[in-house]
């Protein structure tokens, strides 16, 4: 399976580590990372994911990010709108888009604690969903 990874630069200390874990897990699962895109934040992911999903050499996209709670509910708005847009893209293109984005309502210490499990699950979800789609399309 050929995948792309879209990573948010916002909260880079967390997301850069998520990216490294995701690449390790992808290699272990024999997923070929054909493109990596770094975007300013989670909200910016859908437009790049859409462009990647249009490519014939991309079978799925993993979105990696960390949305940490601030003093307002801005984190909730970003998380919900991004998750909805990514889910819509997956359905529209018929290709898996995994949500490796932590938050909302999360403090920084929680984001660091979730780096490995979230990044690994994002890679595993791509493979699992692709397998299920292949069975359905037979």
C-alpha cells in the first residue's frame, strides 16, 4: 500500500515525534510512504489530503497532529471541523484517511503521552481499512 502522511507543524515537539513513530510503524507494516506534507496546523490538512487522494500513486492518507487546549474552545472547533472534513474526503475518494490527531481538550502532557499509540494506530488503520475496502470491491 502506498500512503501519504500529512503532519501539522503546530505543536511541532509532539507532531515531529508522531511523524517519526508513524514512519517506523509504516515500514514495519510494509506501507510505502510516497509523500509527506507538512502543513501549518490541523485545520490546514483537508485541502492537502484532498490533493494527495486525487493522485493515482496514493492509496491512503494519514493525518498527524496534536490539538492542545488553550483558554477558549478554539481547540474543539478545529478538532471537529478537521475530523469531519477528513472523513468526508475519505468517503468522497473511496480511500482511507486515518485520524492520527489528538485532542481536543488535551493538555500538553497528554499529547506527549499519546504520541506512540496514536501514530501507530493511524498507520494500522490505513492498512485495515484498505483491506476491508478490497474485500468489498471484489
